[in-house]
């Protein structure tokens, strides 16, 4: 007999049951969160100078969700309950809070209206551990599509900065203090330089983590309204934040670094169905996929090469494990696709792509990735895909 989907409360142990959550109330509380909860967060993050390597812990990675009413109302609440049932130090959503275009007749927000961000904030603050987030193209660069409401992409990113990144603390019920890229390097809707506050960094028990605002849809160089100026400013900021992260990791003697971002930039010639392909030695994009907007025909520009070249230099110099987490192409995988300029595989680099939407399969891909982190181990990171039991579709749970 096929198991019926269950809600968040039904998945929690009875002894941990809590009152039913009001998503809008959670979002409002988070937006005005005060200093009363911050000292507890300081204990989690500020006291870790990167040298406390004696503790193993687990984190949760997810993203590219929800894309449909089914996922928003059932799949994601099931996923959140599953993460809350496990002892996680923190979770990270790697972008795309909605589908690429709005769905007519949906009962949950699917355009880039303010309601979509309220919904997402509710999800993130329902997580019992610290909850991190990095923006995705579907929730800002693609918001200028008519099917998304025809918003200004820059204005929507400005809005996300206010909703999700208004303080140096993460989201979630146990917020963690983070380092923030406060230099005014990014462009806002008024063409003024502002802080790239979505770029964050934190260290836990000898491992350093950082988020980077790197997007699908050619990193804002194609689609409905390409924005070269915005891309150029943010790309410089991302490269700087990435390089500074490696420098800080060296100073703090971190055992490993993990980056979390949205875009699948393409790494080699192996998978033209899910990402740009590029020469793995030169990192020059060689397939030049056509732009997705019929109004802008022709080859799509490469929004990733300069960043990848800089990243490769840093990975080689760092020598210790580096994990690069992204979503975007909706295909769970862990591999080593990064080569050096001579064509040799970078043994210390792991690409990690999280589970993501496949609407044709309903809840079939609404799952998450558990990462076990131990700075004392040689590879530091080990991985356990978590197939959320009530979201199993093809083979329902026993």
C-alpha cells in the first residue's frame, strides 16, 4: 500500500512535538530578530578560531526547491522534518527558492513576488539548527522574465539582501554568527556600489565554509535582460571573497574548505546535457549553448571562466581538501571533474551537486545530503544521501 505523505509535525518524535508552525509569523519574527538570541549564537561560532579539530559533526545540504505546490506544501516540510530529526550543526540551501518561471493557477507563490521570499524564510527558520542560504538565479536573475512577474533582477537581489542577510547571523532556530563581505563591491538597483552581504564565511571545528553568489543563466550574462555591469562587479567580488577564504583558511590552519553556491559552471567535456562544457585544461567554454531567451538569439556568453581559473590556482596552492557544492542542474552527484592546466586531475577537489527538483517525478527528488565532517580524518568530508521516507515516489517506503 502506498504510504500517504505526512506533515512536519507527524515526523517528529512525540517527546519533541511543538505547536504548529505559522510560516508568516516565523518570517516576521526573523525579520526583526533581536539581540536576545544572539549571545547563544556567538557560542556556536565566535568561539571557534579554527584550531578546535577534535569534534566530528554533521551538516545538511539542499537546494533547488520547491518548484511546485506539491513540493512546497508536502515535500519540503517532509524534508525539513527529516533534517530536524537528525543532529545537524547547520544546513545550507544552495539557491533557487522556486521554479524558473511562475506557474499559472498555483496555490503557493511561484513568481518573484514578496510572498515567495516569505515562504522561503519560513522554511529556513523552521530548521532547528543554524540555516544558511545563498541566492539562486530563479529567485533574482530570472525574475525579469514576464512569467516571473517582470521584476528588476537587481531590485529582487536587493530585496533578498534585506530579507535573508540583514544581520551577520544565519537563519534557523540556532543562528550562527558569520563573517560578511562588507566591502562595497556589488551594484544595486540604483547602480550604486553596496556590500555583497550574501557572501558569508564561517569556521567550525577546524573546517572553513563560504558562500558565493554565482548564478545559473550564464551568471546574469544572458536570458531576458543580460546585465554585464552587475556581473562584472559581482564576479570581481566573488573572486576576491574566494581568495580571501583560502588565505584565512591558511592563517587559521583549517583542515579543509567548503564553498557553497548555486551555478553549475561546467568543468570539462563530459556532460553537455546539464551544464556548459569547456576545455578542462584552458577552462574555455567550447559549446557556447544558445541563449535561453528567444529575443536574444545566438551563443550564450561564458560567465564562469575567470572565476574557475582563479579557483584552480587556489585549490592547487591550498593542497588540502576542497569541496565545491552547487545545485542548478538538478542531478545529485559527487565527483572530481577539475583538472590542472596539464590535464591532471586535482585530487584534493570534490564537486558536490545536491538533489534538486524534477517536477515530472513529483516528490521523487525532494531529498537532501548529509555530510559528516571530521577535521582529524584525511579526506575530512564523507557523504550520506538522505532519501526522505515520505517523499519516496517510485519505491515507497516499506
